[in-house]
C-alpha cells in the first residue's frame, strides 16, 4: 500500500478518535459551558486535519498532476484553514 495513503488514513483515524473522545467527554461532563469549550477545540482540529491530509495527498500526487492544479488545491485548503481561524 502507498505510504501516502497510509499517512492519510492514519491521520483520519487519529482525528476520528479525538472526535469520539470529545463526544464522550461532552456527555460525561454534562454542562453546556464545558461542551462549548470542547466543541471550540474541535473547531480548530478539524480544519487542521483537513489541511494536513490534503497536503499529504498532494505530495503523493506531486509528480502526477500539473503544478497549477497542485497550487490551486493547496491554496484552497489553506484558505479554508485561514477562514476558520480568522477572528
């Protein structure tokens, strides 16, 4: 199996584990205030994982797609992250 695919899958598994752990923690703590704090943390993790997985995929495709397509996809992923983190 391709090492880039393994890396992408591993990051998604880690991300999913964090999401499930956060959901259990929200239910365990049982208050809206704490749930919102946990949810805010997840709002940062999700886009970060998206950009990392996209970057790994792009490195895997680096020799197979044009530099323009590579730049466009990478720029789009970075713009998503910037838009979500901008206050």
